C-alpha cells in the first residue's frame, strides 16, 4: 500500500502547533515503515526536505512538486492525477487537502477557532481557513482531530458522520535528562534576564491566547515579588499584548522572550513557579503536557479541550474573569505543598499521551481507508 502525505507543515524551520504535529507524525511513520515493509510512504513537498526530516529509504520517498503558488489547489492535484503509480490514500496533516483528488483523502483539523473567534484573525487568513477547510472537509473521507471537544464541533459545523471524525490526542516526548543542559537559576537569569521567581506562559502571541487579561490578572497578584515570563513568537494582532505591561504598570516584571529553542524550554519549565494558559479556545493545548513533563504545575482555562488535557492535575479558572485568574495564580504560587501535589499528578497525566500512540491510531485509519478504494 502506498500512503501519500503532504509533508509541507513538517518541512519548516520553526515547528510549532500543526508543524510539530505533522513532524512528529512523519517521524513515527518512518519508524513504523522500518518494520512494516509492505507500506510505502510518498511525501509530497514544495521544496527539498530539510536536514531533520527522515532520510529517504526504499519505502520512504520524497516527491518535490511545483510550482509553489496555489499548491494544494493546482500543483498537487495535477500531480496526483497525472502520475502513474498513485497513492492508495492521501493524508494532509493540516486543514487543506488537494482541491481534487483521484484517491481517498484524509485531513487533520486542530480546532475551529476561526469560526468561533473570527474577529481574532486577519481577513486573508480567515478567508483561506473558512473556504479551503470547507471544501477539504467536504471531500475528506476521514477527518482527524486532537480532542473530543473539537470532534463534536467538527461534526456539528461540517455535518460529517460521527464515524468519519476521529480523535487522536497529541503526544508528548519523554523527558530525557541528557537531551538538554541543566541550568541553575542564576544561569537561567543571565541567559534570559529573569531576576525573580516567575510564572511561565508558552504560546504564540495572538488574541485567542488571552494574554492581555493574563497580564491584567498578574498586576493584581498579592505577591509582587514575581515575574511573568512570556515565551512565544509574534502571531497576529500582537500589538495590544506588547503594550499591556505598561498599561497595567507591570512593565518591570513582565519579560517577553519571543521564540525559544527547544533545548531551552525544559529549564524554563522546571524553574517556573507554575505554567499558565489563559486561552479562550484551544483544540488541545500541548504546552500543558510539556509543562507537566518537566515538573511544572499547570494553571489553565476551564474551557474547550483544556480539561481533557489537564485532567485532575491542573487548577482551572474562568478565562473571562481577571479576578479568577489572579486568585488561582495566587493560590498556586503561595502554596508549595499544593505545587508538589500538582507535579505528581502531572507526571501521571502525561502517561496517557505519546506520539507513538498518535501515529499508530492515525495509520490504522489510513490503512483502512486505503483498502476501501
């Protein structure tokens, strides 16, 4: 069986969100391919595979397809129609499938935030997300998503049969102590300019993450001897976020670190008083598991998919209530025993999630779809 995959989301330098999801799936598929020789994978790309992508093998090949413009609309569909040995099934680990396809297709939809919070997206991105996802979802035989919350949403919005929308939770890698250099608090402070005990946020700077309300809540904390460290690259509509510390008179205590390399994140998680995620909407919330993996208590929103991810290991707040956010943060940072209990529960919670499990569940569905031609 030949499984075709759109590998472009994985073939980027900075892999966050859907890029990380696509990359981890490809790596796991590659491992599986080494033992299941009857499976052949053909990875379709706009440009040459990056160095970190799995190396070509007898049953793992890359196909460079051009031109890049309107790739899923024109270039990829034409390639699939014209090539001799077609895949048995085609998988896009993103919202966008080939506009037309001679073989069954499957896609992944992380969440429907662009529908529920449309004002938080630029006009160009919103148009593409709404229209391209609509036809992709309509044509897809199977849709993968990353939480039961998102699954119910997709079934309702796109009128798909429940059996055609499959939840496969995201994975989390085991914490390997040798994969990063452990830094002392002093070393961490010198590297990142952190001078006090801190609360950590990790995520793209965009309105849906509710960072302005977080900063306002931070200004209300009883404990004024803390910093708020915000890790994340600029997404869109980030100007209000960057001006919020000055507006709430905490500019001396809020530190923006922009994008941080993966090898630096473990130390930031391990040394933090707690991790906070005040999102208004999340399809999953992978940083919650990352925090748990490195022994960091998690204080998060009580909406969308986050209770599925956090389980009984997290403390929850109403993301619309600045007072509730502040109260829950105060509770955690002032109670060392509570933090220790949350860390223990976090280690148990992450046992439910692995990329190997995600890949096996995804591949099982793809193989079944490939046999239905």
